[in-house]
């Protein structure tokens, strides 16, 4: 979210865009901040996508479940809720969406991390969470109407994008120290090889005549992979470790236009 103002400054002209794609949706900060109405959004995290689908279809029911969790919230309740979430990993329900949203608002540092079995394992963090209001959920729901939302890996969009489309890629960032990847959003690590594959994928999008914008860390690997692209360097404050430590780290906005 700290990067959004810079991303908005670097968007291509909306009038020249056929369709907007965001295949690493995450918090959807750019999607919810831009005006593109012809859009397709996706993420490999099925629980994230389920949460958006449930908000899209019934924001009031999601909000009621968040209020229920808040009324019962204690340290013990957090771990009971985490166990219930892990017991229903294959279910795409309103109940599971409520658990997902509440957990990421009350866990340590607001991260989503799972173990090798895909089970959520982040310890408790905030005891006084700032939960989304009903009004906020309704705004999200309104934005998502007529938008296609899917669970899939980013490369799956290659056969569907067309010349003139705009794709924003926001992959998991490479760590400053490759030996320490504590903040993982799926059960596998987005490795150096994954970063190289993403760079090749971006090159394929470019050949199709798409406009592409990528956000990533300012590290030698990323600068090497995109050395022939238009790179904008921006200062962004973010967590750089599992500790409550914020540092100003330069990040990159990478474009082909």
C-alpha cells in the first residue's frame, strides 16, 4: 500500500488500455485505487480469492462474522480460530472467508504464512485490530461487481491477454538475504529461479504487445533481469525482517513503456 501513490503516477494512459490484469492480487491495492472497469484479477492463494468472492457476493454476511470473532476475541480464541481455519482449508465458504480476514488482521505483523502442509502458522499479534467496516466491505464489493476473479498461477493468463492489455505484476519480493525467507504467502518459496521465470514471462507479454508494470525490490538480481526495461526507483518504508523493524528500502517500478 505504501507503493500505490508511485504506481498510480506510473500507470499508462487509461484511454489506450483494453483490459487490466493483476495476477498477483494480494491486497489489491492498485486494483482498488485505479479506475479500470474492464479487469481480470487472480492469485494463487485460494483463501484470498474466496475472501474476495464472498465480499463481492455478500459483504454484510462477511461483516457479521468479523463482528462475531471480535466479540469473542482473546489470545486463546485466536489459536482456536486458526485451528478451525486449518481444519477447513478445502472449503470456499463465508465462514472460511471470515476466519481468513480476521486472522490476517490479528496475526503478527499482518503476514500470511503457511507450513509445508499449507496450514496457517502465524502467531497472534494485535489484540486491538482495526477491522474493515461494513462500509469498506461494501465499497470493495461494488468495485468487484462485473470483475472476473480466479484462483490461478500468474502464467495462466498468457493465452488470454491481448495486444493493448495492461498487466501489473507484483510478485513476492526477493529477500535482502536469500538464506532467510520468513514471510511466505504459499507453501513454496518464490525462489531466484521463480524470479527468472517471471522475467521471461514478462518478456512474452511484451512480445504480445501488452503494457507491463512490475514492482520489485532493488536488489542486483532484479536490476540484472530488467536492465533493458524502463526502471523507476522509489523509496518505500516496509518490514525487512520478522521483527517489528521498519526501514526505508528502495523499490523498483519496472515498465516497458
